[in-house]
C-alpha cells in the first residue's frame, strides 16, 4: 500500500522539512528539498493580475473548445440526418436492379433463363445473410447467459462437461450452445481456417506482384527509360522539305460508336483536326446506332466535315452482329483498306490532340516487329464526383505502372481498345477482329503476341476521354472487363501452350496476365473480405490476423494511389470501394469462366458529353477549318437532338442494388457479432465496409438523379 504523507497540509510547512515523493517504477525515490518560507506563499500584485488574466484566458479557451465540439456534433448530426433522409427517399422511390433488369430482359430477350444467372448469386448471398442473422441472435442470447469468449481457444473436454448432463442448472439452451461450439471447433473451423490461409497466400502473392510492378515503375523513372523513335524520322516528319510526304505513311482512322449522341460531335471534330496530310489519311465513322435520330445526327456531322475538306466516310451496318468487334471487322473488309499501312482507333468519347499521329506513328519506322503503339488515357471529368475520383486512381495505376512496366520490359500488354495505332499487317497476321468474346481488344493483343509481335506504350502521350459518372454505367463496364478475360482464357489456353514463343512468355501469359491479375484478384478479394471474414466472426475458432485485415491492404492502397498523388485524401474510400466492387468483379469472373449468360452481355458505357463543351469551343481560334460548332447544325436536327436529350433525362434514375445491400447487412451483422469477442480492428473494418456497401447498394455514390 502506498505510504501516506501529510506535508501538503497547511500546518506542516512550519514544522519540518518537506519531502517530494517521486514514483519510479518499480521503486520509490525520496528527494529532500529546502523548505520554503512563509513569504513564498504570499502572492504578489503582479501574480494576482496574472492569475486573473490566466483564468479569463482559460475560460475563453474552454468556451472555444466547447463551441467547436458543439459545431462538430451538429455537423455530424446534420450529416447523419441527411444520409438517413437520402436513404428513405431512395428506398421509397427507387427500383431495384432486378426489377429493372427483368423489364429489360423481357423486352429484349424474352424468357431466356441464361441472362438471369446473377439471380442465383444473389440468392446465395441472401441465404448467407439470413443464416448470419439467426446466428447473431443465438450468439447474443448465449452472451447474456454467460458464454463470454474473449479468445477462440476452447477446451473440448470443458465443453463436454456442459452437455453431458452433469450441470443441469444450465438448462437446455446451454446444452445446445455447448454442442454448437463443439461442432464449430471440430467440423467448421478447420476447413474455414484452411480456406482463409489459402486466400491469404493468394493475397500475399498478388501483393508481391504489385510490389514488383511498383519497383519496375520506380526503376523506369530513376533510369529515365522512355521509348524513343528514330530521330531522323522525327526531324523529317516535322520539316518543310518538299519530299516530306514520303515520310507520312497512309493512316486509316476508325471511330466506332453506337447510340452515343452525347459525344459523337467531339470525337469526329477531334479526329478531323489531326495534323496529317489529307491525302494520307482517311477517317471512317463506324455507326452501329439503332436509333434513327442518332443516325441522322451523325450523318449530318460527317457531311459538314466533308464540306470542310476532311476525308471522312460514314458507314452503317444493316446486320449488327458481333458488337464492336463485328463493326471493326466489317470496316476492315473494305477494298480500299489495302492502300493503308496503319489504323488508329478512337472510341466515341476520345479526343486525340492534333499531334497524336506525329507522336505515335514515328515509333513504327524501322521497327518492323512493332504491331501496336498505345497512348495513355486522361480524363476530363476525373473530379466530377467521388466515383470518378476513385476510377481515376485505378486507371492511373493501370497505365503508369502496369502498362508502362509491361511495355518496357516484356513488350506486351493488353490493348486498351482505343487511343492506339495498329500495323494493319499485324492485325491480319493475328487473324483480324473476332467476335468470340466481349474483350476484342485483349483478344487481338494476345493473338498478336503469340505470333511474335511487340507493343510500345507511351506514357507521355495522352488522349482525353470521359469516365462513367454513374455507378450503373461503371458497374456494367466492369462486368464486361472482368467476364471477357475469362472467356478469352478458356479459348486461348490451348493456343498459348502450342505457340512457338518461349516458355517465359507463356508463363507470363498464363500465370500473371490471366490467372493472377484476372482470376485470383477478384476471387480472393471477394472471398476473403466479404465471405471468410464475416464467417470468422460466427466461427471465432478460425482466425484472420490483423495484418491481413488492416496493414497489408493499407500498404497496397498506398502503392495504388502513388501515380495519382492528389488523390491521397481518398485512400480510405478507395480501399473500401475496391472491396465493394469485388462482388461485381467476382460475379463477372465466374460468368466468364463458366460461360454463363451474363458473360455475353455487351452494354455501351453511357456518356454524359461533358468533355464536348469546352474542347469544341477551344477550336474556335484554330482557323476556318475548325469553326464548325453545335450552333451551325441544321435546325431540324437541333430540335431532334434536344428532344432526344429530354427523353433520356426522363429515363434516368438511381437504382437499388440488391446484392450490395445484402452484403452490407451481412457485414454489419458480422460487425455486431465481433463486439461480443472484443475484436477491435475486425469490428471497425466490418462496420465501415458494411457502410460502404450500403451507400453503393442505395446508389448514393456517383451521379445522383433528382
């Protein structure tokens, strides 16, 4: 017991020497000091004024802190109230994705059961959710009966003591719960722990791959490695020599589009302004629109640029098979294509700069092995909302790290489908465009690589485009991007094994390009964080270490965000959103791998046309050729376009996504269960991840429609 000292009492200062007691763990230390005189305890006038001043300052500081605390609480309360109000409005007025999809399926596909394959996935999640709710009620009841497990290590012989009948006072409930715990320990925990360990191994392998890619990107920057064309050709192509036309190869430019009335003007205008001799360039506008109004608008746009002197043609297919691949294949079958050496491809929302061809085509000179020169994408609406900011983080890492490193060290990467220039000979050698998958760009790239062709990625050449601003558009885009590679892997695996490329390139294609980055990543991300982690809350005998839940994901998110340093404030939302998107990517991966109906869905990503306004206006100062603006359109077409825009606005609405909502409640239920075991990091991760799923499920991220 600590000793009691009375030296601070009023009378003790006169009698003896005061003692200061100092705690020094584990011993006591006593220091003798000279006793103060009586005058030392009398305050001076200056001390009195200072004490009054200090008291006033302290009062103001406390009031200021109280004011800040009240403001913080009021802002949190208002934000919570606003969120609850938004959720109530969305639930009251929104339609679920399955209601909308069933209407679209009935309209387009009739009673085709294959396109409803994702409903089985939703059913599995729903069953899992109900089971977790029942288990949560069971665990809460057991907790109040005295079953407190701070650690998952249990002794089976101790449990058998409860349900052997020796302790009748525990009752039937305790006997049932003891048997449940025994079943968990003996039968459920071992396979769950094995699956968790397996996913952790996959997680570590994928993290090591990310680290290697980041190190490669750092090495490229440190050594200033950069693809450089032949210097003589660059000087000739920019000179004014009268024989300069001999150095301008024949270029075919293709703009595939389908019902993209919001952006057709900007892409046609940007391509028609490419700085290249007119006689050496031909532009094909490949319109697959099934809307007559859109067809008329695009035809009129092409006609006006023809009057300006541009060599541009309008093509419309009567039989629209094969989506984008079929459109490109049909365009390449024209007889005049044989006159051209290269083909540049731009999607409808892409706007190449006038010097795009001058910065890309020179890399083909005296490089007969080069099949593709790919430029980087940049985004005009990356700061539009939270969804576009998070997409920008992902795509910045994809281009600056993945594409650049693979292009520099192994001369192979997946073609991005646009903003690239192909050697037509390489396209023909690879077999041309095929309609067998929804990722025709990756398909042609893999086949060209198997034939020995090389690719070049230019990180310093950018082409502006637009990010999807609504979660619905982004979700459908990601479904196509993750189901297509699995279709392609099944089709290409025999060709990869039989190809004549070296073993290292075969291993890179099979294990890194397809399995690790296209299959394993969505598999472990969904399984580990959305299935196994909640299960370990209800089967606590199987454990997930804290470093798997918190530290490694934080480090990987930090690495992913390095190419977009301005996005560092969004690192936590980015981590949560990537786990949220894992349900869509996992569903798409399974659909593509097992050829389910949804794997063959092709939905054109919706565009808002934001990039068209400022970029077309910037062409005013570039001479007579560029003076065509929206205002010069035929009045009838203007009226048709405005009417179509109004119709589209009426159709737009926010949806409620059932799979995401089911997972939100599952994770929130698991977070409540984690409180019973006092698992801090697991609780916070499950709580915030559940809230992220809730916000995405209610479509509160991205574009909001009033």
